C-alpha cells in the first residue's frame, strides 16, 4: 500500500469505528490515540522520503494526470502532515485527560478524526476540485464540533463562522469554475504550466487575487477575520487547541502553495498588496488581543495577528521569505496549540479563564507558569526560542528588499504581542489567589485530569524548545521545503511522469 494514503485511511477508519464504539469509552480512547500515532509515523516516513527524492505521488484509480485524482507530497507537505498529526495527538491526549473529570461527548473523538481527514487531504491533494472536497470535509466537521458541546447562547457566536465559511466555499467553487472555464484544467501542475504561458495577463492576476480572497478568508486575514475571535473561545479546550493550531494554517498552506507552486512568480502587484494586508492583519489582531479579558479571547485574537506574519512572507516573496513562512507556520502551530492547552489547565485551577478573577497560579502551579512563560516569550519572538527565527528572517528579508514599512509593522506587532501576553501573566499567574478558589487537587479525578493536561502541555513546550534551540537542523529542512515548493518546472515534470494503469 502506498504510504500517501495512510494519513487519510487512519483517521477515516478511526472515525467510523469510533462511531460504532461510542458507548465503549475504554476502547475508543486507545483507538483515537493509535490513529494519531500512526499518522505521525506515516508523516515522518513521508518526510524522510521527500528529503531524499523530492516528490512522492500516487494517481488514484490508475488514472494519470491530468485526468485522475493525484495525491502528491513534497517536503512542505510532509512538514504539514507531521504538524497535523502531532497536534491531533496532543488534542486527543488532552481530551483523554479531560475525561477524568468530566464526561466527553461520544461524537467529539470521531469528529476530530474526520476533521483531521479533511486537513490531511488538503495537504496531499494535487487538484483544485479535490481540495474543495477536503475543505468541505474539514468544515462540516468543524461546524459539528462548534455546536456539539455548546451551552446556552454560545451557538450564536458561531453563526458568523458558519455563514462566512459557507460564503467562502461558494467563492471557492467560483474560483475553480473560472480556472476550468479559462484554462481547461483543475490539476495543479497543468494549471501552473498554462498560467506560466500567460504570465503578465490580467486574467492571471485576477485569478490570483480572487484565490487570495477565498483562501485569505479561510486563513483569517484582514479584513476577513471577524468570524474567528468569537468562535474559538466557545469550544472545549481540547478542540480549540486543534482549531487554533491547524484550521487557519490550512488556509495559509493553500496560499503558500498557490503563490509558490501554481501562480507565476512575477505577480509583483499581488505580492505588494498581500504585504500591506498582512501588516494590517498583524496590527488589528494584536490590538484586539490587548482589549480582551479572558485567556481564550486574547489567544484567539493572537491567531489573527500571527497569521499576518505568515502571509507577510508571501508579500515579500523570495526563497528566504518562503523559508521564513514555513518556519513560522511550524513554530506557531505548536506554540498556539500549547497556549490554549495551558490556558485550559489554568482555567481548571481557577474555575474560570476571566483574567479579572484569576491569580496566584505561579505559587500553586509553578510548572504551568514555566510552560506559559516559555511559549508566551516564543510567541513574542524572544531569542533563541522558536518564534524568534521566523521573525528574524522576515526582518532580514524586508530590509534586503527595502520594505521598511513592513519591517516596522512586524516589530510593532511583536512589542504589542509581548505586552498582551504579560496581561495574561499578570492576571492569571501573578498577584494574589482568589479567596473563594477551591483546590482541584482535593478531588482525585480532578488531580489526574490536571496532571494529564500538564503532561500534554509539557510535551508541546519541549517540542517548541527543541525547534528553537535546534534551528540549524530545522532551517535546513525549511529551506529544502521552500526550494521544492518553488521549483515549478520540476513539479510539473514529476506530476506528468506519474503513470496510470
């Protein structure tokens, strides 16, 4: 069996069997953990192969390109698959820790697996129509998860998420229809070949701009981000950790794939427009975070701000900028997921995540304070943590291209990020413990739950520290991924070399 189908088969089978075993909790937990571990092992194997040979491909049903569905992977795909599997594993383990103190909805685990299926298919597909299918699998699962465990009036906060993504899906179909009607194909490789032949034409620019709007909405760039901050705080922590880490990054990944692999590289006006939109995304996102008073709201607004750094790399658009984008995506997925998980553990200790009613966690749970401090400083870009290196490359490349405004915007957003993370530190971890707060460690199930969550947080913090301190190794992989994704001629030749039956 070709390994490229494993990241798709494992979550699909786990979701189906999870639904069949919904009343057998002791069997469901190992099933979902096994699926996540298997996906991570497959992703690492795919990564090792792409580092050696560059590209992997599988024409499904024996139909060669451009007529059949193509699964393909390069180093960038492998990195995203590894991050998806690691985040799903962390969310599943965190969800298992929650089970010690409260009942988990029987549909949560299967829906998380269906969500991962859509995410992985988005990374592996080689054509626009199959990408649309992947997005719909992912979005339908996310709609269900948004409403599954909501209470009271929380569902109304998710209405904008559902409506905007339905509009985005309709626009996605319009973009695919425009591509097929204009160039007669939806295959990435053939589309890249035909777009290159028309480089500089108005319709190529329009197609790039239209797709930027469609996938920019999915990523949450300015001014299309307002669906995000109200939705993520209503989710259970295990689910919001996966959402915050992966969902918007799928949109960023598609934008990166679009700019690097499909569109001609000489769309200077589009790149410049993306740069200014990215600066606005960074600034408005971090200003929104400063105005919030709950941990999850602050972190949700930070997602928007950090997306701006990733898309700014597409605005600068060069080999170094694409490398910086890949490094920043890698850093952010791990750090943002872990911060949501740490916030959930802090909320368990305080019985709230409202910063106005928290305090004293540095004394009662110093290990949680250390975890938060490490990830908060990384998010702000303090060296030598993982968040510093992507920002450093962005600044270097911005100065090299004389894009001073972009550099200043990124530095201002970094300072404001540090300020808003200090707001969480002072509110939740510093200060005095509320007098009416009971200790969760008096209850055995609550104690098991907390330490299980802390173990997941510690694992992600360790990964983040390894990335930051082992940057030469990860930088080399990111550079390889950037080169693979930007080598359009090699990509086209590889896809058309795949033979059907």
